[in-house]
């Protein structure tokens, strides 16, 4: 984890695995998404995992509607759920 177990968390460029990358939709700039990078990616990963078992119209419980919970609720309300 850059910045924790390895130097480079604040580097201009760094090498990462595919797991550390999220494809942005056309027209969305990295600067616009930067504020969502921490909490947003944690919620995104959880919703992406849940999307494999959820169907349209299924109910989901989000425990705690703080920063992560709000992002998860927004992602869960998209149709279809994010898969990549």
C-alpha cells in the first residue's frame, strides 16, 4: 500500500496493480473524481462485490449512513450497478 507499506503515496506517478485502478467514464476528469478516491473507492469496491449477487429490485441494508454509507447508497441506486 503506497504511503503505508511502501514509499510513494504522494508521488506524481506510481506503479500499481489493476486492483488499484478504476476506469472513469468519458468526460469525467480525474480532478473531479479526486475527492471520492478514498471513501468512494472503499464503497465502490463493496458495491461491486455485492453486484454479483444482487438483482434489479433487490433490497439492501447499509449500516451507517456516514461518508462511506452515503457513497454506497448512491452507487447502489444506480441502474445497473457498477461492474467495472
